[in-house]
């Protein structure tokens, strides 16, 4: 199994890059799991208390479960991936079955910040975007898709997103094998990654 990690700041365009990479690839050959599914279970806390959690700090992620799940998939075993709701800031009761594939893409802002996780990655990508571009994308996403109000999004950006990006996310790009510029400038990098995937799939056939 070829395991590819895709990191980058919030709103950098990671999801778009992943979609560009997997477009036209056989669905049965490529799987994608997101760090966002692995926020820790906070069922013991009230909603108001959960709203105060710094979800951009590594401590908010159950990396041990994520690492174990990647190891299981590499070993040919399926996993039950948690389902997370941004509306309630907590995991839901259901889970999603993920089957082993020849290629696994692991996507998330903190993917490259964890040494043990990096050891499982055969190829490490960092998607780069300017801070103002990332903020605009985050504003649009959180207000439209997650029901946040403008004041809440800006407050979270200033107090948690930006400090955590500077402390944990931006420094992690030094571990990347490839830094991919976002938007229209990433065509060559995306095609390079797809060529690597195509070669791995062909070798395994």
C-alpha cells in the first residue's frame, strides 16, 4: 500500500488537491481518510464546554487511533472510521467502514506534525496558500457550510487558528517531500503525484 499524507493550513485547498489527484483514478484502488474524522470523543462535556476547545491544537486529535487505523489498512484489514459533526463539536454514534486499497491518502492540517504518523507516510505533501486566501476560504466554509456567524469565525481565527498554524502547521512543511501551490499553479505537482500513483497501481497488478 502506498500511503500519501496531505497537509497544509486551514483553507489552503487540501481537499481540492486530493480531489484533483484522485479524479479519474479507479475508486477501488484509492482510499481517502481525513484527520477531521479523528477529533477526540467529547461526549462527557457539554456543548458550551466543547465550544471552548482549541480544535486546531494537536491534543484535540486522537492520533493514536488514526495511526492504528492506518496500520490496520496497511495490514489488509478494514477499519471503522469515526464520523464527526462540526455542528455539535463531537463524534456521532455511527462509523464508516473503510476498506484497504492499493493507495491511501491521509489528509489534514496536522498530518505532518506527528513523528509517528510521518513514519507511515511514503509520500508527504504540503499544500501552500497565502494567509489572506486561507482566511477568506475559511470564512466562506464556516459560515455557509457549518452555520457559524462572522464574529465567531474571526474570533476563532485570531485566537486559535493563526497561532496554531504558526506553531504547528507551517513548521511541518519542512517534512514535506513536495510543496504544492494552491489554485491554478498546482497542475504540474498534481500530475507528478498522479504519475507516482499510476506507477504503484500498475506494479501491484
